[in-house]
C-alpha cells in the first residue's frame, strides 16, 4: 500500500515532510506537513468527500469529519501538523493533501459549522 500526499498553499508555505509513505496493511501511518505560519490547517483525501479535518492553530483543536478512526496532531513548536492513520488498510491508499486555507469549492460554511462546539 502506498500513500502519497502533497502540500498546498496560498500565501504561506506548507510542505510535506515525506512525499510518499509505504506501509504494510495493518500498520499505523503518520503523514506530516511543515508550515511557515497558519491560523487553520486542513487535511484532504484525493477522492470525493475528501475533507478530513480542520485544525485550529491557535488552540490545536481538531475538528474532524465522519472518518473518526483518523486523528490529527499539531506540533506548534516545530510548525508541523500530522495526520495519523491507525491500522491502515488497502482502503486507506490515496493521495492526501495538507493545506493552510480551504481548498474545497461549494458551500464552505459547512466546513466551519462546528468551530464553536
């Protein structure tokens, strides 16, 4: 199984720590991106419905979508954001994206509906 991921940015810089990660099925996977400055960070997956989570840089609070087996972690000291995929499966194989700003088109207010929760 191979997982590829890329960083996307608008004004600031975000880059993947590794551009490709290969693991055996059932192993834990951590994807990481380093960023220069951000107020929010997001993770996406390549296929439709790909928004995975929003992480608030100021608090480190992770707002996650329905894929509850994934987790996110913010390391403010290292300006790094991690996406953790426990017990990976063939279904986990995809291209993953980290971003500093929303890159999804459509009704973006839905992405932020739980910010105050």
